[in-house]
C-alpha cells in the first residue's frame, strides 16, 4: 500500500511541476506548431522512442538476472571508495541543518523525475527535433553504461549502509519512500549515481537551449543542483559516485550529439539554428 501511495504522490507532484513549467516556458506559437505537425513528428521520433521503450522493457524484465549476475561477477568497491573519500558524507550531514531534510528529500524523490519528464516535452516543441533525439540517446547511454554495465561490474553500498556515522535521513523521516526506491533500484547500485548523471544531462541540455528556454534553464539549474547535493546529504551516494555520475553525463551528452549527428547528418541543423533565432525575436521568443 505504501508503494502505491508513494507512486501516486510522485506522479501528482511531477505533473504539477510539469504543467507549471510548460505554462511558464511555452508560448502559443510553439504549441500550435507542435500540434499542427504532430503526425510528422511522431513518424520522425518513432525509431528513437521505440528503441528507448524496447531497452527499458528489456531492462525491467532482466533486472533480477542482472542483480544475480552482479553478485557473481561484480567487484565490491565499497571499501576502496571509503578509503579514498573517508567520512565526507558524515561531515556533510553534521554541517547541514536538519530542517533541510524535507526539502532535499522532495528534490530527490520528485525533482529528479520532474527533470527527466519535463525536458523532452519542451524539446519536442522546437522547430528541430534534434535536441529531443540527442536527449533521448543521452538518457539511453546513461542507463546502458551506468545502469547496466557499471552496476553489473561494480558492487558498492552507499554510505548509509556502510558507515554507522551516516544516517539514511530521508528513510528515517519518510520511511514510506524506501518502498518506492527499493522497487526501482538495488541497494548495491550506487556507482555511479544515475540521479546525478541524468540530472546533469538535463542541465547540460538546458544550458544548450537557454536562448530558446531561458526560464527552463534557471529551473533546471536549481533543481538539478539540489538533486545532486541531496544524493550525498541524504546518505544515499558517496561523493565519488557523484563525480562518476558527472563524468558519465558529460560523456553521454557528447556521445549522443555524435550519434544523432551521424544518423541525421546536416538535414536539421538549420532548424536548430532557426530555433535560436526565433528565441531572440521579442515577438516570438518565450
């Protein structure tokens, strides 16, 4: 019951943030253009969305097998991480006021899916769908490399599970959240931090589209920064996990641009440039 309740709360929170952001960042011109061209856009995006859907389904169906495989062949690097990092997370929890637990718990639980869901919807309204395609490919690369390959090869327990000096703050204050997080990921899946990598991916794309969506860039910067910090403060990830997540994000964005560029060629680069030009027009920009 706790799982279904948390899922409903998460969906509602993300939906409220999503609607508010779209109201703030999208103008009527973009919405009208997107609706008018919906059939062409669906056909153009179908291969990318289909590939993403297939992978996520395969990952879901094989998740238990992946965990068992990791237990057989994975290298437990928890002690190595602690040897390098020490008590950093414990110190962080001591210096940050306890009154912020609720804020950072909300950012971790709701801010993260809000970022992932809102970014592609904004980019599907652009004249060119290239940013949407690159974002989707970057998402996939994060899950393939981080969520499958690295999580299988490396076993690592977060600081809350390894150190007596670190508390699982979110789970202590809101124990019902543990049902939802446990249903999504195993407690050995901390290196790298996918919350970090995917949040940074969204932030990098928000930076690249700041001319088209300046308000979205500000929102994404605030939420992504909060999500990244919360992963450590709440005792879920080590700082090394966060660093690895940032590296994964930078690589995945560069790789996604190269992959989509190789597939699409130059055919929609002019549309990307046109989006930027429209954003600087005071009568048409958002």
